[in-house]
C-alpha cells in the first residue's frame, strides 16, 4: 500500500451520529466514508452531471486497522485501480492525523458499475469520463 500512488485526497467530516456506544466510529459507517470519497472524486475529477446514469457499488471490502474517534481529523485517499468497460475498482485509504503524521486507520476496495437508471442495466463507461479517469490516474490502456 503506497499512499504516494493516490492522487485524490479529501477530508471526511466525522459526525456525532457516526459513533457507537464506545465513542468510536461504528464499523458500518466506513462504507459511507468510502462513498463520500469516491463521489467527490467522481464530481471533481470526472465532472459527472447526469441524473439518469451513475455509479452503483457491486462489491465492497473494508479492512479495519485502528479506531476512529469523533475529534480525529479523517482523510480519504481514492484511486482507480482497474478500469473495465462497464466497471472499475476503487481503492481507498483512510488516515487520521496524529502529531502531524497521517496514520492509516482503514483500507478498502469497491467494485463500481456504471449504471443506466432508465434501463436498469449496466452500461459502458462513456469515453469522455473514462479518459478523464485514465488521464488523472496515469493509467496505461
């Protein structure tokens, strides 16, 4: 896991409702953090504006390393690791800031499918958006 290979980084706000009875972020919230991060990537890097087509998550994997608490400063790193015709894999690293250093607290991966909500079927990723991801990630295809 090389954090330097990630080109997109965003801050993730921790909400009081994200916490469990022990004062740490509940396990089920991390998938929401991943979604917030990849949605920001999709809006900022790809500049997607359609309401009839979008991304759905086909599969998700979360690897917990360390707990996250309410007052932690949380960051998400996102990168596309495998771009196919209708889908792509997204790798995530979540870090918390401790004494000026970022400490990895969670990693994960989702398989995202480009989806047409009008036909209720997967669809090829449009060429323009696909190229934006390739260019941003410096992928070789």
